C-alpha cells in the first residue's frame, strides 16, 4: 500500500485549542476548540462570514492563527511539508482552472501536492451513468455541477 493510500485510509487527527484569528479589527475566529478523530467524515456548517473558510485555511496550512494551538496529525500544519502534502482545501473560487477540463485540474493538483492520489481522484471524478451527460469542466463551489471530488468547503484526504 502506498503512503498516499495509507494516509487516505487512516486519515489525520485534528486538535484545535483556543484558536483566534483576526482580520484587522474583525475577529473571524474567537477561542475555537474542538477535536476531530482520524477516519471520520465531519461537516462544518455556518452562515456566510462565520469563519468556516478561515478555519479550514488554518487547518490546510494556508493561514496562521493569531493565538491558540492547531495540530493536524499531532503537528503544527503551518509550513509543514508532511501535513501540507496530506491536506487540501477547495474554496469558493480561485482553486480550479474553470475554463479547463477536470483532467487538467487533476494534473495541476498532482503537481502541487506530492501525496496527491491521481488514480483515486480520476476514479472519483468519472461520471456515473446518471451524470454522464453533464459537462466535465471544473466549476468553483456553488456555481453549478462539478465532477471533481470535493465537499462544500474542503476535503481532507483520507
């Protein structure tokens, strides 16, 4: 079994303690604390502007909190190549090449993330008979049908 397959199977534990993040005078996250055990499927719900994308950006090592502690698989994710290679976030825009085919986006993702499992992504993006007639171009979240594997806000690779 490859390292990518083991990561996908086992997943990563997440532990957040008293995480706070501000944008100027606006507090986006205020003392957030939670644990997510590896191997589960977890949802993140909230109104627009409630901090969902900010939180996911911290977990995916794209942003650092102002205070508090974040551990992904027991390690600080920020500038951590091992953790960054096993996580990803798909935001509402800017993360896919919307004018390109899904296969092009998958090749781009594979080039950017060393642990990317291209075979699993291709299998997951193959349309079922009921969706075969849909176009296979990538769409940002919330802008119509898409065939690329993702959830509403992010995907932590399992």
